[in-house]
C-alpha cells in the first residue's frame, strides 16, 4: 500500500529535498488531505528570513548583542507554523521515530565545514568509529582508517556510512532535534542561513554543518552504503522457505532541470583555470557517480537471493524522475515556489520519459507481484 508509511523503508535527502521528506512524512502521519505541497509548502518562507537577516543578524554582527533567534531559527519557525498547532515539524526527530517506527528512516544529509565529511542527521548511529576513543571523542576524525586495524575489525559490523558524522553521536542521550531543525541542518545554504553549530555532548568540540549538496547532491550514496550492509540480513530472510520475500526498489527524485550532455570534443583548457575547473568537474562527477552506483546495484534482476516479477515480466527495481529541459522558460526553483513553478513541475510528470518511470513504480505495487528464490 503506497499510502502506508511502512511501505517506505528509508529516504535520503539533501537541501530542499530534506524539507520535502520531512514534510512528506508529516503529511502521511497526520493523514493530510488533498495535495499537501499546495497546502503546506505554498507560503513565502524566505521573506521573514531575509528581513531578519537585514534588520537583526546584520546589526548583531556589528554590535555583538548575540541575541536569539538568528535567521535560521526564524526560517524553522516559519516551516512549523505552516502546519498549525501543534505542528508535527516542532516534534523531536528521535521522539517521532520512537512513537511510530513504521515511519521511514529519514536520512537528512549535511556537510561538515571542518573536514568535508557527510553529516547524517537521522536516528541511526552507523558511522565509522574508533573503538578505543570512547564516547567523548567519538567520530572526531571521520576520515580515519584506524577502526579497520587488525584489533578493531570485528567491531566494524555496526558501521555503514563512510566519511560521516552521525548527529546521534553528537547529542546527549536526553536531547533531541526538532524536525524543522533536522531539515535545515541539511539545507543551510550560505548566506541565506548561517552554518549550523552542533556541539558534542558535554564537550567544547563542535561540528559546523552546511548544505548536504557540497558532499553529494544526489543523496543516493547513503542508501547504497546502507543496503550493502543490509543485503546479507535480507538474503538470510529470503532463504527461509515459505517466509516473506523482500525485494528492494530504489526511486531517485531530482528537482533540477537537466539537458543532454554535450559529448562533442572540446579544446584544450586554459592551464591557469585547470585546478578550479577540475575541482568543479570532480564534484559534479561525484554527484552523478552516486546515481550511477545506485542504479548499478538496484538494476540487477536478482537481489538478496530472489528475483521479482509483475505481469510475467521481471520487475525493474530502479526508477529516476527529474524535470527535463524544454523550450521556453523553465520553472525558477528556490526557497519560494511560484504557482507557475508548481504548474511546470506538475506538467513534467506527464512528460513521456517521466510517465514511463511512473509506470515502473506502479508495477512495484501490482496485485500480481511475485518473487522466485534462487
């Protein structure tokens, strides 16, 4: 049942996609009626943020009054108020998941300013940790290989996310994050909002967090990494005769317009610009490399020892939806979406390629879905 929150195991997002996932989860849990993006995301959230930046944060930076909230807090409150009172976005992230663990695991990805690692804002504690460092120092070096030394290797079973800080490691056990705060940790785009400061429990050490797009705009890599650790467990479940058959599927959603890449030959680059050009190209390649890696893993016909079919044809387990570039003006995407932008994005779902992808997704919920072991 696609309307059942338990049908979705995990969802990974960055930037505005993280806010979309939090809002989607809230709409399902509160049984929102109608088209929830129109109902809950149609307000002008950036106006108050911009006004606070000009008339509060800017003077505060000059005269050092150090009052609260800052413009990030104002943006969070705007998101919360759009849902009325009590707002589901004002609830704690850990509290919400404990109350209903059939809700999807939300993996909201930020980027650490100090070391460039991923910051995983979720209820999971699955980053690479050095066993001997203890809780107070845990995950300070997110790039260290010491955890995979001969003496530490057996403890690596609980690791899943590479080059990552888990927010669960940073917070004290009796602390929580509002869902609006968790979403914005993944979407702090300088200079619209300042870098988020998350202090480690009972220490002065802090991690500064900005938009997750600096690390991986696709948000695909966390799901691929987690599945690599889950697959042996699922394979054991699938090997049980007469047991429930588990077949993973992967849906990639992108909200930026894409054009076919120009594969024609290019001239020699200016040597003075090579370093910056290469850095930018490598960042873009990492984004699309994560998409391709996920597609490679989830496009095979057999997963965890079983294969699925619908209507007598093998089930295609990977789908990708994104707006295509088209003649005329494309919808401007930003913190506030005009009705023209919303209409253009809606029309994109009727575009032929996206319609074909939606056809794949409908087959995931077909009544004649079946699977075969081996």
